[in-house]
C-alpha cells in the first residue's frame, strides 16, 4: 500500500513538474503593458517609489525593476533581456559600439558622495582640499597633521597619527563618482589609478562592503577616513567634511549644492547626456556629484511598450521629480529637464 | 494493491515484456533503481555543467593571460590587467589559519564529549553544537565585526606584535599596522564557523569505536588517557580527517563572513594582521558591477581557480586518508 502511494506521489510530482516547466508563458493580458528593467542600486529607492506611484496612476502599465548593479543592467540591456537599463556611470564609447542597437541616456536624479572620518578629539567639520583627498587616497599623505590638511583647518588640533583609508570593496556607483572626482583633480591619480570606475586597483586602504560597511569600518577604526553617499550620511546622521570646489570654496554637501553643480554645467552637457559633472565650476557647487541614468533603446518595436516608456519619462521629468527630496535625492535642474523632454522624441 | 491483482500476477507465469516490467515495478525495485540512478546522474551532470560553464565563460581571460593569471599580483579593472595571486594567497592563508585554530579545539572537544563527559551532558552539548553548524554565515560575520575585530585591534593584535612579533622567523607573521581586520581575523572567524563541523563529525566517529578496543587497551594496563589517545583516536582517524576536510571545504568557499572582516585589499603581505582578500569574497564583491568583457571573464576564471583548488585539496585528502589507513591503526 505504501509503495502504491509512493508511486502515485512520484507520478503526480513528475506530471506537475513537467506541466509547470512546459506550460506556455501567459502573455500580457487585456492591454496590460509589462516592462522589465534592471541596473543601478544607488537610485533603487527612488525608482521603486516612481514605478509604484506611476503604476497607481496608470494601472495598465507595470514596471519591474531589478537592482542588480550598473554593470548587470548594461549587460542585460545589451542582451535584450530587459526593456531598459539603468546605470550610475554613462556607458563608454566602447560599450555603445558593442551594442547591436542604439542606446539613449536619460539622467533621472542626482547623487553626491561625501568624505566621513573618525579622529579622536576632532568634532569640527574638516575642510578638505582637492589635493588633500587625492593625496590621502593615493597614499602620499599619510598623517592627519600633514600640512595639506592642517593649512585649511586652523584651530583644529590634528593628531600626528597614520590615516587609515577606507574604500568600497564592492563595485559601486559611489566609487565611480569618487574616482571620477579624484581623476579630474589629480594627474597623479589619473596616471596611476586611471579613469573613473566602479572598482579600481586602490593604492592604499581597507575595503568595506556597501555604504554600511564603509561607515562601520570608519566608526570602528580610529583615524580612519572613508567616502559614502550623501543620502546615506543624511539618513543615518553621519557627520561629514567639506570639500573644496573648482572655485576654491569649501562646500558642505546638500541637495541644493548638488543641483547647483548640474545647473552650472548644463550648457556643457552633450546631446547624449553622457557627462560627468564632478568638479563643476561655480562658488556654490558641491564638486563630488553625479547624474544617474536610465538607458533606453532608441528603437522599440512594440508600440505599446514604446508609448509606455515615453509616457513614463515625461511623468518622471515633471511629477516624478517632486518625490526626489523626500528620499534625499537632488532634483534635476530646469535646463536639463527641458533638454531631456525634447530628447524623448528620439525614441521611435 | 488489491488481493485479486496479486493473485493474478502469481498465476500467470512470468513473461518477458511489459507485464514483467510492471511486476517488477510493483515490487519497487525497478523504481528505486531508476530514481536513485537519475538523481546520481543529475549530480554528475550538475558538476560537469558547472565546470563547462566556468570554462567557456572564462575563455577571454584564459587566452589573454594564460598561466600568468595564477601568479600575477595585480587586479586592476581600470587597465584591464587581472591576476589571481592575491586572492589565491588570501584563500589559502585564511583557510590554513582556520584549520590551525579549529582542529585542536574541535578534536579536543570531540574527545571530551565522546570519551570523558557523562552521556547526558554530551548529548545536550552536541545538540547545541549541531545548532551552531546551522547558523547562517552572515551571523558569524556580524560576530566578527562586533567582537573579533575590536578585540583584535585593541588587545590581541598589539599583544601578538609585542610578543610573537619579536621572535625570529615567526615574527614576520605578526608585524606592521594592525587595523583589526585582516587575514588573522578572517581565519579566526572561519575557525569559529568550522569548529562545530569538526566536533560533530569527530564525536560521531569516536562513538563508533567498539567498546572492546577500549577494554582491551585497559586490560593491557593502559590509563584512560592512553587508551583514548593511543587506541581510540587512531582507530577513528580516517573519520576525524574526513571532518577536517569537510571543515576545510567550508573555509575555502566561505564568502560573506570573510568579506566582512578581511579588509578587502588585493595585496600579498607576510603579516597575518594586514588586510587581504579571498577568491569567493572578490567574486561576490565585484560581479554585479563588473563592466567590460575581460573583467567579467576574469572574475569567472577566479571561480574556476577556486574550483581547481578545492579539487586538488580534495584529491590530496583522499591520498592522505589512503596512506594513513595503510599505516596501521584501524584494521583494513
């Protein structure tokens, strides 16, 4: 009897599995447009908010976003497994040339990266020159009382201890923005470490995984310095330092300063929006900030999907931007929104 | 099965063909054979698929770097120059530290639990140890961050530098800046993770040693410790070594807990206190954001290298076990 039951059970299991695996995928029903997207993790909180609010207003359009990382987003878009991608760094010329179809960049929000540190007895916000940050991360400035740091922080008693440098261990858009800034302000960095990248061969320091990993290491280790996203610092009330901008002023990062950076550079933004805005000119500009992008194919065969994506982009540039500050993302400047709105017509 | 069906089956003389097959099917033998064969084949298929995928997808990196991939010390995504040496080194060093710490600890605990402790105490403790073996590795990572790292930075690290650091030859292992994170910390966290495996398996093996062996040793005048150390443990050494290799396998492939405490720097340093990185940790850290075909391919080749290391060490383990069996102890 037991054996018979086992046989029945096995047959049922096999049949169910076969049916489950061979059943045709149910197609989108009743005019529902299902869009899939994948990519950057940095803008994930705002994207999921947007896609949710947008779906509530347009119940027939649903967007599924997988925050698998910028690299993964680009690869999946190129392979055609998602309808659109997202990335914290613009695609390189090489990557665009490798793609079988044309890909458009649309900036969505702005983010910034700030230096955070843990020095015994120092509670003031430190002023970091561009040279100081590059020197610390290159390993040429090794003590906290180095003249390059001390000269811009009068009245702060800096110890003569070794600086412990902390960077991200995982590939990330945060590292991309940070190294983009360092490569722009230091020729040594550009020659030794190279251009902006999500992971680089760090000359010195320890790696922490994620913003939380870097913050944890900096908090635990005396005399450490690290870099984290502005959003993360604000939400977790982590103190951070001021950074010297291209105009020579020391600026403490805030959302207005980040938008100012993008506005200051608006005229220089190329038509494909692939631009780095680190170290932008202007006295109020916070210099370590960047766009994050949606990557949209220029040609979309499925008319329903095409209309849905275009409509979403329009909504994102108008109503969508209102959600940014609640989640600590900086809004796009007006000039950029106007140009992007025009660019939507390029999607065909 | 109804009684009628059984009767019919017995009345009709056994024939070749479908009916006989059905008969055997009813007996269950055929099913058991098919099912187990299928599952065994699936395991084999999975392993070969895994190697095949790793091999194919690492093609770009293999042709670009060749054998030099094994000893190149640079990992530079920005200039497309990749070498596995720092990660191979980190993987082997952390696993070695883990075993050096965990084997004596685990073996001693297992001997106590199986030979010396009262049976009910032993059972309770063993249950708790089995529970420890099931704790997710990220929890051990947190334990590392909140307890081992601060301890290493403030107490253990400075102590090691001040004492062992001055001993000739061995001293190089404990010098230089002490951040709290690094090879030694990762090794200790790994040791904490694998100790339950060693204790649990070794205890089971020690308990299977026949009572007569102990009695015979004592009859010859051996003390309890002599009987344990010279008779019981040698008898069980194949099983004990099996537990050590199980622990090694876990240590080699551990990702999350290691990433959290090793410092993640692609560097080869003699000092156990310096930060490093392992193969598994690097793949987990960099895979999602890896852009560029060569970069991705190199990460996949790292996976292949880890597979190779595991394969070689497992092979060595087999050889060692065969060699010790020949050398006496348990009768073959």
